[in-house]
């Protein structure tokens, strides 16, 4: 098993697997300018958030986290002018990583056309500088992997998640870091996860994480069968059954901590190892949230055939469903359905996933990257609802 | 011959890898691939990767998969019967949406 990969060393010491040129609109009002600017430069990608112009610190923290992700080589912020998450607020957080950063603002720079022209020139120069950067060899201890499942079915817990979990065990044993989230999909598994906590404090945090998410679901009147039609058709009958399969994607090693979010700070992994994150069960925002705390690559399992990729990170798709693989081979990188068919063992597929992960880290493109997928949604947790749930339930 | 996987020794349900017609014989294998038992399907199972009961389960009894409780039987369940949302309910969350 190779445990070294090629990456880009950033000024703050983080290691990027890709050299993305990020064009980040502060809000939907400047998204059109961002798209037009990014379209002019082939390596650029435009993203935004969709929660309006108020300053929600959890949203702003994730935007800063995304620009600070080492897969991003340089960032152009595209502001509108009257929004509350300003280019200056974002810029102050992003500046700490000492990567190239600039901004354009429609209301300051003379409207759409002048803003776009100015933005394209800045971006062209950034792209030229990024193209000069050389990749270097790094040890796997520099790798942070986000693990996600989406469009699950009963094969996810039988094949795809245990195989990815096996790859995560290998990563942790080699000194790497992994994060998994989706607390709602830990319902009924807290006693299993808490047994793996490194200490009593972390075990208490795991119980609190899962119980809070249950409280959140109950307060909103969300039933056990809030799962998608595809989850149910795929043989998952209760949230506990889905969860028991879902947590297998995190492997079997000790859990070092629960990464929390205060409203203006996202907790990052303090040292290598396996972590849980307090986030959402909604796939694209969940992945975006894990990338916002420094994950560089995503292992994504699916049963029904999720097509998700990401704007700033390679996403490796693994299915445990042999029918889905033969039906959607264009979207899936690894067929763990061979486990169900009795053609391969969990350990063998785990090793295959690990090896592919190291090759993808070094630049090999995944199926979502080849298709140019640039999924991106920032997660927002409603602070008023959060407060009410904590005080009333 | 149709196949099913029993994940842990104390599970009372198995995952069938195919669809089933009532009366069809299902070979049960352990996670390690060892043949354990045969069970006759006592209902149709309309979709692949769904569950059938390995033993009779009384109403209110635990339904176990992964060696853990995935819910309680909301109806009496026969050996070989399809188990899904019509006869199992969650432990932690309500079954019906509040509207």
C-alpha cells in the first residue's frame, strides 16, 4: 500500500490535492457576476451561499473555511455591495492562510460589466501564478478524508460502508485523519459510537450529539420514515436500521472527538485520527461543511446511485449495490457490490478503495471530476429554532 | 435458489438479495459466507435487498439486525414473512409525520 501522495504545499502548511481557483460570491445577488467571471478562465469555479444578505456567522465561517481549504490555490471574492457578509468580513478570515486573495464589488466597481472585466483580469493573473506551482510528495499523515453516504439502501450497510470503513481503518492506522457527520444517521447507534470514544468526555459528547439531533427531529415532527422514497424502496425500514448501516463507513477505530460549531468558529481536527462532526444529513451541505474544516478528499457511498461531486474536492463514489453499478457505471468509481455477489471480501475492496484514494489524492480524476460536477451548498442551522429546541424540549 | 445474508448470530431478520414469491426457498448465509439454514418465504417480497423474518416475531418484540435493535414489530410477524414499514416501527422517532 502506497502511503505517499503528490500535493501542493500552501503557505500555512496545509497540503492541497487540487489547485482550484475559487470565485466566491458573497451572496446570490453577486452570483451572476461570479459565474460570468469564472466562465472566462478554464480552471475557475464559481460558488455562493443561498441564505440572503444577513450575516449568519455559521454561514460566513463555512465560506471562509472553503476558501481556506488547501485544495483552493487562490480566491476572488465577488461582492454585491449592500450585503452584510461583506468581502472584508470574508477576506479577514481567508487572509490568515496567506494565499492569493482579491475582491471585486459591483456597487463599488461600476456595475456588472466593469466588475466582470476587472474580475477576469485578476483571475487570469491568479491562474497564471497557480500554473507555476509544483506538486511535491507528502506522507499520508497530511490527508484528511471526509466520509459521506447518500441515496443509501440496504446494500450500503452490507457492502459499501463496511468496505469504505475498512479503507478508513487503514488510513487511521497509517496516521491519517477522517471525519464523518450526519448525526441524524447515528440515531440508535450512540452506545456503539460512545464505546469507541478515546475518553469519557468524548463519549459524553457523542451521546449529546445524537440526542440533540433526535430532539431536533422530534421538535420538527420528523418521523422515522423521513428517509427518501429510495431509502425505503431499497430495503431500509427504520432510522435505526439506516443508522446502523451508515456508521460502518467510519470504520472501527477510536473516535478522537466531536467537532462542534460555535456560531462563528468551526472546530477542526486537532491531531490525526477519526472524528465525528456536528452537521447535517443532507449530502452536499454535509460534504461542504467537512471540506470547510480542511478535508481534501471525499469517500462517498451510495446504494441507489447518488451522482454528487464537489466544486473543490475529488469525490470517490462507492456502491454496494451490484444492480446500481451495472446500471450507473458512468457515475460510480468502485463496485463494492462484488461483496454481495460473493466475488470479493470486504478487506479486498477496502484495500482497493484505499489505493484508489491515494492515487486520486495525487491527481487521478474521479468520475464526478471527469464530468465537471461542481456541487456546492453551504449548510445553515436556524439559530432561532436551535435555541427554542434547546430551551423547550 | 434465492440467497439471504444474516449479519450477526442473534439477528432475527435476514437481507434477501433478490425479489421473492411466496413459497420460494431461501438459503441463509452468514456474513462470512457459511450456509446456516433454509427458510420458505411466507409472503412475496417485491423488491431486492429487503428483509424477511428468520423466526416468528410477536407484536411488540425487538427486530434485530447488525446484532442491534432496528425497531419493534408493530404486527405479529411469521417466519419467512417480508418485514418493512407495514410491520416494524422505530424505537426513537414517531412513525407518522405531525401535520
